């Protein structure tokens, strides 16, 4: 009985050992997976960024509002009822385009009246010219009579000397000659008077012609044309209303350029000059970086805030910038920008130089290449790269481990 129990115990022990040896055996594929996992753990994980040009440091921005470079109030120069407006707010207008029409009945009547008066004055000129011709004919006739009287005096004087006639007849002939002389002088004076009358009448004609031109010009004021190329900003009056001289009808804006007026502290005036280039950001177009030009610096500061209005002009060839947009103006340098990277991208710095790793390849097969770069100013965790890294290149901004040249890396989900 004891022997039988020992045999059973031995069998159970052998069975347990056999099962243990079978369960603890490691398959070959499991070992390969463990080796691959260990190798992947040795590949550093990196954050990749794209090099971009920027200005380092804080740049003070001043807030302004966009407005057209020129605003024109279209006003009536004559009185009349507004019959028609051909445009509405927001419409684009061209220089010389007809925008409004006033009732011109009274103006037409004034032109007609002036033209009738001109016709009467022209008739007066013709009559005066006829009188001049008559006076000239009278002068010619008087000259003939004068010549005849002179001949009579000579002939009678000879007859008297021969004793054929009495002295009295000679005296009468001499009196007739002197009378004819006076008539000639009077006729010549009449010609001068008549010619002066013609000149006066012609002057009245010229004056009346000028009056007609004035009335016709006033008549042309009943049709209002656009003085600029731009857009309608406001309709001040509606059709059917009576417009007085000087009354505003439309307000127009020229958007070929855009003006931004910003108040600037008097302490910053030393760094601002007319013609200076400035950077302008519009909240309406956050992706656009615009460059403006300082066109005017006000000579007078606000007595309360001590701020000086600065006028900045922006080109607007596509005319997509409208009025009333929020503009952020910075008067820093806009002509020179460098690549700016975070200091975490530097693996080591010595003297004004450092090492940056540039990423090549795709997400599944990315490697890094060591690149020495020339460094500039450092501000708030950012550093300027003056040489060695171009805008658009991909670089490692942060790494989980130290990197080596031509090393394979894994791109993190934060990578660009």
C-alpha cells in the first residue's frame, strides 16, 4: 500500500515537470518582436517646424481704422428738384460718370431768355453798322461839294478880276466853301460817333454771350457727374427732394489707396519720418502682411493725450481693402527680416554659432542632418538665425534625446 502511494506521487511530479517545461518555451517570433520594439525605442522622437522669416522681439502696434485715401462730397451748385439717382451705396463709379439729374426747366428758360436778348443786341449792332455806312457816305458827298465850292471860288475870283462880276458873288462863293468845310468836319465826327455806337453794341453782344455761357454752365450743373473713380459711400438725399445750392447728394471714396490714421506717442516720434515704410496688419486679412508708407505727420499733438496723428498710406490695387477695417500699424523695420527659431532647436552653441538639425525624408523614413548656423539676437526663448538656415526648410524644434548627423528620427504628432 505504501509502495503504491509512492508510485502515484512520482508520476504526478514527473507530469508537473513536463508541463512546466512545455509552457515556458518562448516562440521565435516573440523574440523578434521584442528585439524590434527595443530598436524602435532607441529612435528619438522629434518635433519638426518650418523655418520662417520674422522679426524678433516685441513690436509695439498702434491701432487705426482704414479709410479711403480721398473722400469727396458730391454737392449741387444750383437749386432744383432731384429727379434721379443712378447709383446706390457700394456701387463703383468712374470719373465723369453721370450720377444724378436735377429738374432743369427754370435753367432752360433762363438760357432761352438770354439767347433772345442776344438776338436783339445783334440787331442793334447791324443797325449801328448801317448808320456808320450812311455817315461815311455823307462824308464822301460833302467832300465832293467842298471840292466844287473850292472850284467856284477860284473861277469867280478870276471873273471878278476881269470885271465880269461883282465882288459880292465872290464873297458868297467863299461863304459856301467855308460852310461846306464845316459840314465835312461834322460828317466826319458823325462817322466817329456811329463807329463808337457800333463798338458799344458789339460790347453788349459779347457781354450777353458770356451771360449765355454762364446760364448754360448753370444748366449743366443740373447733371451731376463723378469727379473721381471710386465707390459710393453714402446717399445723403433721396429722389424727389428739393436740393439747395451747396446741398450734399452723395459721398464718394477713392480706394485706389487706403489711408490709416493712428495716434502715436510723442516719445516715439524720433523714430518716425515721412516716407518711412511700416508694417500693417488687418484683422480682416490675417494672412496678409502689408507694407505701408508714412505720408504725413501732424504738426500738432493732442493736448490731453500727448499723441500725434500719423497718416499711413497703403496701396490697394485689387481694392479689396474697404473702409472701417481695424488696422494694426507697427513702425519697426520692415525691409530686413531673419529666420527666427526657438532656442530649444539648438543642440549646442559656441560664440555666435550653434547646431540645428534639418529634417529630410517623409514621415515614415525621416532622417536629420547636422547644420551649423550663425546666430543673432535672443529674446524670450526665440533666437535669430543670420545664416545657415533658409526659410521653408524643416528643422527639429525639440527632440526627446540628443541627435547625431544622418540619424533616423520619428516625427511627433506636433510636427508641421
